[in-house]
C-alpha cells in the first residue's frame, strides 16, 4: 500500500516507505531509495521528511555527505516547529557547520526546542547560558535548564547518543571529525547532567591525542580553543572546561609533559 501511494506522489506514504527502506523494516535495507523518498516528500513540505532527508545529508546515508544541504532542509522543518530539528539546527549555527556561525540564532532555536521539552536543547541551552554564548551569562538559568533536562531523562538519552556516535566513527558514511564532535558534545552534556557512565567514557578517551586536540572534552566545542598550558596537547574552550575535565586530563597531562621533556633531552 505504501508503494502504491508513494508512486502516486503522496508525501506521507513516501516518507513512511522511506523509513521502511532506511530501517529494513519488511523490505530490503536500501539507504539510497530511502533518501530519494525522503527528498520527494520533503519537496512537498512534509516536515518529518525534511528532517529525515537533512539527516541523510548530514550523515552521508544514501546521498553524499553535505552539511550545507542538510542545513537547508533542517531550516524548512524548523520553521514548521519540529523541536528535534530546531535543536540540530541550533547546534549547526552554534558551531558554524554548514552555515554561518550565529550564536544568537543558536540560542533562539534552542529556546524554541526547549519550550517543547526537547532534552538535548535544554542541555545545550544550559551550556550557552552558563558560558554566555549568544546570550547573557546566567548560572541560575543554566542550572534550571540542566535540571529540566535531567528530569526528562536527558542524561541517559545523551549518554546513549554519544556512545552511538563514537561507534559510527570510522564508518565510510560517517564524516569522522563532525561525528567526533557530536559524540563528545553529547557525552559532555550527559556528564554535566550527572551521568557517571559519561564521566567514565570521557575519562577513557582523554588519553587519545586525536580526540583531545580536535575538540574540547568539556563541551565538544571546536572553535576558539586554547591548548593546555602544561602539556600543549589537549585543547579546551575556557577555564571552566579545564577545571571540569582536570581529574580526567591530569594523568595524561603529566605523561605528555614527561614525553615532551624526554624528547628534548
């Protein structure tokens, strides 16, 4: 029935069939067909399809990896009030991925999604409020936003998401640097919400030079980073993240200092 309706151009059917192809549900897994169907439905203005096709572009599933195109479709869905997409678009605006960096717009989108109780948006809004990114700094508002995310089970959801992103690193369909940032960002958010597993996971990867030099382990930021003044290996966005991650970073920091000293001798 989905196939017949999709062939007749019904957007809802195209999107539903795309979901079946994307997940191999009752039909052979085919990411290319899924992306094609999502795009057809998206062009008809279906927000869920715009979101799905944007994800295909962002993850390189069934189509070429293109964050710029993903951003365009995310905007269409965000304008229709899709909270999940508003949060994703906020992240892209915050970090200048596929669009011009705009911290004020990122905060606006996070607030819109947070108003719909999106846990990731609540947590990311908390970071912006805590650090004064695109909004006046307010520790009280940040704490309230973190608390709301925690009450909605945000810690567990973000931890699972972060771990899943890490598993995708190295896959051909996964753009490694961006996927790494997503992984660290979600784990850092989960850690801020008190998830012990996220804290342990961040500690376990703190010895990986390719990770700690690419993004801040405290929040996942990749811009305006400063190298640790001691080891000159790990990069952080500010003193708050340095202090937050120091227990995990300290052993590696000392080892890297010793390695550097031995090399100079």
